[in-house]
C-alpha cells in the first residue's frame, strides 16, 4: 500500500437552550503519532475561550485536553484540524497466523503491565459486558485449531452481513446486547459486539475510534460511517503479529482509509467529548467530519 496524506477537519457544536453557568469538559480530539500514523500538523480551537485548560496523555497514549469554563455561555464550539500521513502495515496471510487457542493461552500468560499489553483487554469493561449469547455467536467462527486471523475475518464478515447499519436505533449509552438482539446499529455497536464475543472466548480486543476517508477513490464504494467519527476493533494475535485492526462495519482490515484517533477498552475510554455542565433545559449537538486526500504536491500548511 502507498502511504496517504489527509487533511482532517471536525467541528463539534453544542447549543444550549439556556446559558451554561459552569462547565468542565474532557476532549479527546487530538491525533498522536502511532505506528503507521504520523501527525504533520494540528490545531484545536475552542469557543468560548476556556478559563483554564490542561493537556495530558492517558494510560493508553491518547491525548486528552481538560477544559473548564467559569463564565456563562450559550454554546460550545470545538474546531479541530490536522494533516497526517497514514501508512498502515498490510495484514499477514491469515493461514500464517497461529491457532486461536494458542493466542488465547498466550493472552492468559502475558504479564506485561504496559498499555499495549493484551492483559488490559481481556475482561469486561464499562460498556462491554461478557454475554453468553454473544460469546456463542462468536464461537461459531472459532473452530478447533483454526488460524486466528481466518476466524476473525469470518466473524467480521458475519457481523457485516448479519447486521443492518441503522443510525438512530441505538445511542452512545447502548450496550452490545441491545444491538445484538436488534441485529442493527452503527459502527460503535458492531465494534462492541465483536469485542464482547472475542473477550468471551478469552481473546484480547480493543476499541479504536477514528476517521475514514470521506471521498473514496474513483470506482470505489464509499465506506459506511465515513460522514462521522468511526470505530473499529484491534485484536491481539500473538507476539509475532501483535495487534491487527479489523472494521466489522465494512468487513475489511483497517488500512490507509482508517485514521486512528484514540483507543481503549470500549467507547467510554475514547469518548471524544465528555464532561459536566450546570444548566437547565435541553441541548443539541452537531458534529461534522471531513477527511480529504491531499495531492502529493499540495502544500502542507495550517490555516492562519
């Protein structure tokens, strides 16, 4: 695969029915350098200007921006812009990956406490519980001695063909069982279902949030979820192959069309904006995303 350069922009706009008196927000909308991803330039603009702010990396290496607002405000606008280069490694031949039972045993024996260790991604998390029915559903793809990547590919394909992409039937608080019973949902739901099934089998699975190229190459189909933030799954496939990323919403390996933003155990670990506000009345949220491929000779400069 040829490395790709992208111009990424996102506008997140909260509108409040009444002025917010006080607000504290945790924002995860800044990209960081990762294997296969280089951040060339980046900016984040917030309106109104925060009273205080602090940036830090969390345990999993995601950049967090903590903001507090002590003046009344009727809206909150967060504009992000970045230029990145994506050079995702190609997946191995599925037949060359170890049997999934070997990987399960290696997961159980791994004592590495670091953030990339499979040990952190084996157990229930705040948004992903272990469900016997979802585990049984996943187990149909994991026959005895089957190479793990063959099994993962089949499971991803089954979710893709067996679930309908249907925005609005679930929300960010939905658990995997709700989407599983409906056989409907969006990328977050499909990732959570796949993660729940894999963890039920003793395999390590992580949740990745990020972006998709919004304008496909000529002759290529536009990917589901390309008009918003996207989510997919990383599965630990043993010491030799490490983490391999799979997108069950589109039945494909995550490649240069996928730009990772943050990763963790489930959506809660990577939620783009979360916080506390003091306000009465309702609020609305509108988020727009655009990921545009840059021509090789296009200057890589940030707007003034």
